[in-house]
């Protein structure tokens, strides 16, 4: 017997008033995307100071503003679509929209900040806005995950703050003017013991927010428990804001010494990759698997930052690609969970038939996650690997390859049976409308284009940012 | 100021010896008040910066934040010794070792032997004690107290040097600390020990 699968339809009787907060959020995020595009198209390598020098628009800010705002627009559109179709969510949407808006404003300001402490401040504000969003109504486990996210983030950022205080002391002890304005520090940063301690603490603190081992235990739990849209914001937006914070530190302090904190970054990177490989092998929860994959990404990025030089361009491709990959995969995972009511990957199969769009997105997203061509992540990993060989980091190269291979096999072994595996139960789901997957398809388009064809303006921007990080 | 630093160190270690939640909050409060006193001794000149710093140290860290947590614990009728750090020989030895380590580290970082070295040593001691609390405890209240102790240690560390942040940034940092403390109080209120695993059936999510 053939059963007709109905299309998803907007919820009947949903009052107009309940949708407007999310409509405003979508509008604001669209405006932010427009502004970011205008900044990128201006295609200037020069730095522009705003608000008495508190804000700085440079190539790094241009690239990452475009990245986080485009992802946030997609996530906001996804949330707006869900509210239109599921009335129960609309009841508590005002709070979510307000917190998401605060999160986004703080994220934009964190990227634009020209003062280390101001940047730190806005990162803390993104945490304060995101922590309540992690809580799902009615589940204590999400409340505990939110607590651990907030606690680890606060303590990590407190350590980063202490690091900046140590850097200020290093300036004081060397007789340099004590300022933490990024563009003024660039020419006057001395090197001494205080600076080394400060940089190590900043790396530890920001590493905690990025999910770098050993301070990564909060991440799988928070990403698993948070609603999918919030997980996408944490993994693809907040992650990149923190990364920009770390980039700023590297841009300033690496200018005089390319080897600064390189060993710590390599060690943290490889340790994170090892922790993630173990997590991916042992977990049976597909959302948690994606969370462990995020730790793996953080590890690859740390290794890329550690070796620098030509790896920087590849690293940037990898960072931008992975932001889109994580947004696609976490939103898709939410969709799968909503239909199967389980996060156990053994209970999910035949996705490509049951939920064709989600199955396809999970498949393509996993290919990109694993660094297969033609995606930007493939080129990124390739450039990092070639720099490892060129720089004679042979032990790191071997460890990197072994850990990537383990992650590759373990991820494929877990995810692919969900897509093509034989159906365990016969069930018919409502047919997915194109609008429900539109944001993810746009992310996918961006992802593929980065591997196949990068417009000249964007390519120039990537090169400018790579050069500012010491890339060649 | 050295006497005040010694008092700060005693206050930071106090919750490990007198194990009640009220002692932990009193210690937090005293840390803020002592830092306010130290700041006033160091910079008695009245300016916008110094008023903001005093508001942060005395009003926010010394009074408001501990009082907020006190209200939450009172509302929950928390047991006198519930969610506290229970001392044993090993933990006390660890505390002594952490303080010794902090003093050793301070002598490496600032070999001058002046008061600034003692400030660093006491700040690092408080930081390590806060991190020790976070690493060994699972209760929400104790972890919140440990995190606030870390924040206070960083404030003490910053007291020992000149101001490097402009006023708007300082103002923002006080506001963010206050917001964070409010979040800690909310989590202590929300996550009560012994509550059922799930509140109710979960509905659709964003």
C-alpha cells in the first residue's frame, strides 16, 4: 500500500504576534549580512578605526563578519521557519529572539574590537547570552549542560583575562607604554617571562572556549544538549569569534617571533585530535559525534596555527569551510532527532529514503567533514599537511595523519549506516519542504564554491588575513 | 598592605577549614572588602576610575554578590554543611602545597622581593585555591564560589599594577562581572540537589 506523505504546512491559527520577534531577528541578521558584504566588496587592505579607535575594520574583521553573519542569518531563517510550523515553540520565542539578538550583537562587536579587554568583554557577553539558550524546557540534563558550559566558559575567559593582565605587566616591566589597543601594541610588544606566561594563559583560556584539550569536557555535553539552532550558533558563530580573539593575539605577538606559542599550539592540537578520535569511536550518539568532530576541527586549527607560514591560507579555508559544515550538520541532526525521537545512531537508518533532504545534507556534510574533495576543508587540510612536511615536522605529520585516519574511519563507520543502512522500522514521515532546508542548501552552496571557485575578492581577503597571521 | 594581603590569604583558605556555606560566602565578601581597603590605601585620590574600582570591589564583590547567593541559599533552606568542601588530610596538604607553589612562582616572576611579589603570591594562591575547588567539587554552589574566588584573585592581581583599561572598558567589565554573578545565583537556584532527573516531557525545540 502506498501512503501519501503530506507536505509540512504552516501551523493553522498561529497568531501573527508570536512570529514578529523572530521576524525582527531575521531582518536584523539580513541587514548585518548586507553590511558585511558591503565591507568585503570595498576590498581594502587598509585598517579603519572607529569610535575613538575602540573598533577596527581590517581584513580579519571583514572576513569573519561575513562568515558569522551569513551563518546567523541562515540559523535565524531556520528558527523563523520552525516557529511558523510548530506553534508550541512560538510561545517562548520572545526570550529566545532577544537572547539570540544580544548574542549576535556581542559576537559582531567581539570581532570588531580593537582592544583586547573589550574583545574579551564581548566574548563573555556572548557566553552570557548563549548559556540560557542551551536550556531546553523540561529537561534537567540540558540545564546541567548549560551550567557546565557557563562555568567552563567563565573560568576559561577568566584565565584569558589573567593572561592579558600578565601581558600588561610585561609591557610595564619593559618600560613600554601600557596599552591593550591591538593596533598600537603591534609595534611595541616586548618579549619577556611575563609575556610568555600571559600568552600561555590566553591560549589556555581561549582554548577552553574553542574546545581544545585538556579543557574540552564541556563541549560534547553542551553541543549535544542544546537545541540544534543554538548548537549551530555556538559551533559556527561563537567558535569563530573566539578564534578571531586568538588570531588577534597571534597577529600582535607573532610579528616579532614566529615560534611564539607554536609548541603549545601543536601539543594542544594533537591532544585535541586524540581526545576527539576516542570520543568518536566510543559514542553512539550522532549529535555527540558531531561535537567530538568539532574538537577535532579545533585540534587541526591549532596545529595549523602552530606551524604557520603557507599553512595559514589553508587554515583559513579550513576554518570557514568548517563553520558552514558544522551549521549544516547540527541543523540536520536536529531535524533527524525531531523525526526519530532518538539520538542513538543505531536507531536511525535509511535516511536517504525517509528524509531525503536531511539524508543528502548529512551525507554531503559528512564528506566535507571528513575533508574529501571538492570541499574547502580538503584543500585546507592538504595545505596544512604539505607545510608539516616542508617545515620538517615529521613526528607531528605522522601523528596528524594517524589521528585523521582514525577519525575518518570511525566517523564514516558511524554515520554512513544511518544514511544507507537497511530500515529497521517502516515509517512514513511528512515530506520535507524545500523552504525548511533552504538555509542548509545555501550553506552547502558556499561550502562547495570554496572548494571549486573562490571569487577574486574573497580570495584576496583570505590572502590578506593569512598574511596578517604571518602566512606566506 | 602586607597585613591586608596576609588577611586575604587567610580568608581565601578559610572555607577549607570552616566548612559551612555561610563561611564560604563570608570569605567571598571579606575578599572584596579587603581588596577595597587595599585599593583605598594605594590610591586615596578621588577620581572616576577610583570610584568605579571601589564600587566594583566593595559594593559588588564585597556585598552584593555574596548577599545574592546568601538569599538563594536561604530560600532553599540549604543545610549548614550542604554543598561545601569537606576537608581531609590530603586536601589540606594539597592546599598547603598550592600556596607554597604560588609563593615560589611569584618569586620567579617578580624577583624584586618587594610588596608586589607578595601581591602576586597571594593572588596566585587564591587563584589556585579557586581552581582546586572547581576541580574537586561537583556541587553547583561550591563551584560557583570557586569561580568567584578565581575572579577575585584576578582582581587582586590587577590591584598590584597600574590601570591599563580605559574607563568604558572598566565599566563594561564591572557590568559583565555582575551579570555573571547573577547567572551563578540563578543556576544555584535552578539546580537544586536531589531534584528528579527530568522535570517533565520535552516538547519541540528550536
